[in-house]
C-alpha cells in the first residue's frame, strides 16, 4: 500500500520562526505572527480583498476592484460579477492556490454580502481551506 508523504514548505520547517503577521490587527500586542505558510496565505488573501487602488505604492496592481461593484444595488448579476471578478483576481495575484469555490451570499434586508472562499494550496497542504468575510 502506497503512502503519500505531504509536501512541506521549507518555511514551515522552523516552528519558532515567524513568516509574517496575521490579519486582523486586534490582539493586545497589535501584531500576531504567523508560523505556517497556509496561515500567511490566508492573511494575504484577506489583505488583498481589503486593499483599495493606490494603497500599495510599490505594488500598484495589488488591489481588488470591489468598490465599483459594492456601490451597485444587490442582485443576482451583481453577486455573480463579484464572484467572477474575485476568482480572476485571486488567480492572477495568488498562483500558489487553487480556487475550489467562491460563494457570494447576498443579504438583501441589510444590503450586504457574505463571501466564502474555498481554496487549496498547490504543492502543500492538500486540505481545503476557507475564508469567510
């Protein structure tokens, strides 16, 4: 019987070496460090979605064009366009992940949306990871 040995990112080998910082910044020490690449990728995706055009001066292409679609009235076409745009932008900016599914659930009563992203890390953690915003 064959046994598949999971790939481990070289950055994940040192258990006491921090890779980056976690989002949101709401801990008593302000910055909570991440120690695995999967946690850092999750924080990077959240940061990408919350970044507006012009915020990253040295990386002007790192932003999600959500503000143009959020102003529109919620409808099935709006949620589909948000989902499609987010999928394209994540593929472009995060080539190390595989997007399995993006769910955009409208809440018409309060004119807001809930976004759930199901993804896997290529060549790394074979499990499906989730982000809900």
